[in-house]
C-alpha cells in the first residue's frame, strides 16, 4: 500500500488508513506557534510602548507597513493556529463522525470569516484613509 | 507477596481514569487547552471587533473603549492577557519537550511550575502600570 492510503477507496476518501500522512499537521501547528511567539511578542510590546491607545494613534500605527504587515501575519497565524487547536479539542470530545464533521465545518467557516473581517479592517485602515 | 521484605512497600501506579492526583504537569496540560480555547473564541472575537472599530471611526472606537474599560471588560482583558502568556509559555515548554528535552520528572515539574509563575509575573508587569494609570 502506498503512503497514506487506506485498504479501500472509500477509506482513502474518508482520510482513513495508515498514520504516514498527518505529520504535516503536527509540523504546521508548530510552525504557526513559533510564528505567534514572535508576532505575539511584537503585538504586546507595540501596545505597551505606543504613546497612547486612542483610535487615531492606533490607525496611524496600523496604516504604516511596519504595523500593517506584522498585524496581518498575526491575524492569519492566530486564526490558522486556533482552528488547528479547536479541531483537536473537537476531535477529542465529539465522537460521532457526522457531528464532528459538522462542528469542524462550522469552525472552518468561523475562522475564515473572522480572519476575512480582520484583514478587511486592516486593508481599510491602510488604504482607506481612515487615519 | 506483600510480606516479601525484598519488595518495596509502595509501588508506582500507572495513571488511569480514576488513578491520578493533582500535579504541575496535569494542571499545565489542561490549562493549555482551556486557555487555548478561551483565546480562540473570546480573544479572536475581541481582536476582530478591535480592528473593525479602529477601521470604522473614532465613534466606533469609543464604543469599543467604553466596553473595554468597563470593570467587566477589564476582567476579561486581564484574564485574556494571563491566558495569552500561560498558553505562550506552556507552548514554549511543549516545543522544548518536542525535541526530547526536559522530560525528566523533576525538570518537567520545575518547567511546569515556571510557566505558572511566568504568566502571572508578565500579566502583572503589563497591567499594574495600566491599571495604575486608569485609577
């Protein structure tokens, strides 16, 4: 049997089979956690050292490339990492295959929707002249 | 068997559903999951609201600010700050353990306790000056 395949075609479609596939999930979770370690430190330090936290100061901070780009990266990494983690929790506690599929799909929609809203807001700040 | 003098009286037990006790390792493990879920749900919702408010207008941001500086809002923000640092430090501990290091019982226990102390200290370092400024 080749790598990651199940004994039956249906099993392959359902993602069953040997554990030879799946290592990339484990690595991806560590990659996003390492990214969030750096970006999270940047975010906390930025918020702490900004001269003030009023809307004007924050919009100017996030309109500049030095604020907009790390924040966009933080948003993407945080949503990907959170989706990974929530799916792991769901995988542990939701045993019915159908319910698990439904909850995971809902989580995917929430993550993509939330990340899109955040990135739209960042785009509006950077390109919309909100500052 | 119990009377065999060559055998130690207290034998190690394997943890099971009802065979366990509180310890730093299991506490940090469940806290990692709980803080992660809190950050994913409340933390990200707040992040999106915050960014949308900054993008919208000074008025929209004033609404966010009013909620954030409300006593309940401050409890949520301080709680999420602690959750952030606890999850971050516990995550670093996991990255270290992924390399095969720090798995010895005493080292493992010490690192687990250090994440608790570290998250508390970092949260206080952030919020004591901020709350001092607000009060």
